[in-house]
C-alpha cells in the first residue's frame, strides 16, 4: 500500500481528533460514580470504556471506512481479534480503568495505526493532565507539540523503573512478579507502578522514566501507540527476554540504548521469561 505524506498527516489528524473526543468523555466522568463490571479478578471495565470505544470507532470509520479496527472492549465481547497487513487501528479507549474507577489521574486514550503489522501512527492522550503524546514513523515523537526524547541515563543504579503487576493472581505468576521486583529494587534508584502500560511507555519516551517492562498485559491495544512513541523518541522496545518485540505477544520492555542489556540481565535472573 503506497502511503504518502498527506496520508500520514490525515491519519495523525483523525487519531488526535478521536482521542480528544473520547478524552472529553473521560474527563466529564472522571469524578462521577461509575458502573463497574469485572472482566477478571482484578480487570475492570466501565460504561465509559465502552462509550469511548464506540465514539473512536465511529470517528475513524467515517474517515477511513475500509480500514480494520481492533479494540479492547470489542475483543472482550467477541473473544478474539486478527491483525492483518491491512491498515488497522488498534484502540484502547481507556487505558488505566482501575485508576479511572479510583480517580487516580493516570488514565489515557491510546490509538495506534499499524500498516503491514508495523506501528505507523501513535496517539496517547491523558485528558486529566492534558498531555497529548504523538508520533508518526520516521518523524519523531512529541508531547503537546514539543519534541521529546528518552533519557540519557547510562547507570542502572540511577534509573527510575516502571513496571506493572498485571491482572493474574495465581501463585506462580505473583511469585515471579515479586521476585523480579525484589531483584530490581537492589539495582535501580526506585520503582513506580502507574497502572497504565501506554503511559509508562510514554514516560520512557519523554525521559520521565528510564526503563519499563510488563508481562501479561491485555493485548496490542495497550502498546500499539506507545511503542512507536518510544521508538520515535530514540528509545528501544523489546521483549523482556531481550528478543524482538511482538505486538501481539503481551510482553514488552522499553529503555534507552544504554540500559537495555542491564534490564534484560536483571529480568533473566528470576527466570520465567
């Protein structure tokens, strides 16, 4: 498929518009009581998640009726998705639903466009903090229109790490998660768990965080936009084992070029990768 500059400009514009439409709904409902459903033991969904996905899908379909759509809530309803080479919009309408329910302000809309399975446009919007992260392949990454880049940190002991506990609560998964965290706490400056994979990736992209990893997140909607934003900010995205990143594998790590090997080595020490 031939994609020119005008096409990319249009894709980015539509993604930003859709993110801001959904973001306004999130903002309006942020401090209101929520109707909450459980998708798992600790994985939540609200009426706002569903409403935002419908709004985003409608906006994109109006502009690009032939494009494919993959969304977190649609997949939860129908049980599967298929990523093809066709232009495909991958949407998390509200990343950080648990944060949203608890009024913890790390929530965002994440919209990524893949072409031939390659992330090409990424938009992550936190309406509570009014932060809009954007990227187009080969064009750099931006926060509210200003260029961003990963941190220059080259010492693991001075790095700020982000990770997530995931949604599984079986003993084996929890034991491996806590082993990794215990091990890493002796190697880094400090640790954060924000509750949003997309915003963690953006944190690495703009240099607020130095390293990030997560295993067992929900699906490609959590990472489709954020991985491109990291890459365009000069960072690396990879599997926590050190292998190549796979957008459908539910495993991701991100860092600058200096810290990748140290992070991978630390994660391997606990096994389970």
